[in-house]
C-alpha cells in the first residue's frame, strides 16, 4: 500500500506531462463536455489547486483537528482566468508545485498519517485520506485528458 501511496503523486505528474505532449495544441480550448474543463483549464486548475492540497496536508500534519475551508472550483476558475492562461506556463507551475508536494509527502513521518482534520462536506478525514484524495483528483483529470488524445471523428453509420 505505501509504495503506491508515496509514488502516486509523482506518477500522475509524469502521466499528465506525457498526456499534454500528446494532445494537439489545437484542442486545448475544445470543450468536450459543458460541465468539464478544457485542456487549458485542466492544467491551470491543477497548477492552482496543488498548493491548496499541499496546504491542507501541511495543516493536517501540524494541526490535527484543523477545519478545511472548501473552495468553489468553478468560481475560482473564473476568478483566476483559467481559460486565459498558457498551457505551458500552467504545466510548469503545476510541476513546480507538485514537486513541493512530493517533498512534503516523502518527509512526513508515518505517525501523522492518521491525524484527523474536518472537511465540511466529507466529515473527518486523515492526512492519508488527503493524499489519496490528491491521487483521486489527479485520476479524474487524467481521464479527461485521455479523451483529447483520440482523434475527432464523426459518426458515419
């Protein structure tokens, strides 16, 4: 379990970097679903939320019982202008921020993994839960990015 736990943030960073290299730049602003981000917005979102996730983990390590402040992702996307940010710049920022998160996760002692914090929507969660949530969040967006690799086709049947 711990092998995956400690390696997941680095593995998804590698996967996201690889996927961005495979997606044609002409598709960066294409919206495949009205309720989901474009490629440009996904990378801006990941770059923007990485320090938020890391801060939550750090607070959980330092202050068991800390209450997490939820963030409205859609509102933040508009406020931070995700749609107007360059993909390369957002990817570089995401990589920088993720490497800081990886360093935090790798140096934290195992005994803090059970430190509880409270999330207003999810109830009590632990430091370990927050790291798994980070990996799940990555997975959600990796799945989105994979959809942009497939060629655009029209049904012919």
